[in-house]
C-alpha cells in the first residue's frame, strides 16, 4: 500500500521554506518597526497582514500536499498558458500604480498576476525537466526550458515591473544544478558585472584620455573573461593566448593613440 502524498513530500524543502518565511517575516518586522510600537500582530500593521498571508499559505500548502503529484503534471501546461494569457492582458486592464500596470483590482483587494505566474512557471518547467531522456546539455531542450522562463519575464517587463521579472533569473540557478553548461551562468554574471562597473565608474575619466574608467575596465574584463572561458570550455582551442595578446595589444595601441594623437 502506497503512502499518502503528505508523507512522500520532500520535508527538507518544506523546512527550508518555513525557515525562509520566518526570516522574511522578521525582516519585515525590522524594516517597518517604529520606536514605541511593539504590537507586531495587529491587523493594521504590515507585519500583522503578512502573518495572515503566511497562515493562508500554510493552509493552502497543506491542502496541495494531499494531491497526487500526477495531478500537477496533468494541469501544469494548462495553468502555465492560462497565466501567460493573464499576464498578456494585465497591462490593458490593470490600473496604474506608481507607473506600473501589474495589479488587478477585485473590489478592495489587489492581486499581482506576476506572483502567481511564478508558481505556474515552476510547475511547467518541472514537468518539462521530468520528461524521460531530458537533458539541458541538448541545445533544443535548453531552448525550450529557457523560453518557458523568458516568456513571462518579457510579459512582466511590459507591465513595467522589472523587479518581479528579475526573480525569474533564479530558475537558471536550478538549470545549472540540473546540468546546464556553466558558460551560460558565467556569461549572465559577467554581464551584470559589466553593467555595474560601467555605470559606477562612467563619470570618471582615464587620465590624459577621453575614455571613462568604466568603459576601459569593462573592455579589459571582456578580454580576460573571454580568454578564461576559452581556456576552460574550449581546451583544444590553442589560439586563446594569441587572442588575448592581440586584444591587449590593440587596447594598448588605442590608449596610446588617444593619449598622444587624438
């Protein structure tokens, strides 16, 4: 006789989830606390409202654990595409809140479809990855999985809710754990580093030139990162040192030209 679905649940994941909920609630307590206000459980307080949603999530989670996991496989695609449709029409029916059209009003309650779309996307991706013979090392499979994540990201960005869209990037960490080549993850991290360094030092100029320090450093980072990726992921490519040499040589020539000629 098979065990009930509740007993077959991954309790390590559930404990981690409870810990994250607890830490998140304490963070809200610290962020919204005012001197002299010690009633964190009041309904009028942000922390009290958050506790209500936490209690609702416990009830809903317990209810969902009673279902057989095959049920979620059968509805994953339907739920995913239904949420994509809702995300598509949200900018046209949502009211403008601080420049963002991502909240749908139901009387006194506002709901953000982007949050529900995260669950739908997780279900659809889980079903895809769980298919027999699926491997992220195959380009076709990787494109399918990436498209499932990029579609809701684009639809949410159209709602001018970039913060919620960036959360979907966490799926790529899961892809890396499931066998995605590390070069994709490294390229994404490198792009973030380029952006941060370029913006941070965009106002400072390299002495005796017209080039910003940010642009110059980003160029060097691209050269060295590309060289490192070639050495790691293409070890049989024996011209990586030549590419680095010519890249640095060209950069030095351009710097000297900007210094003494331009």
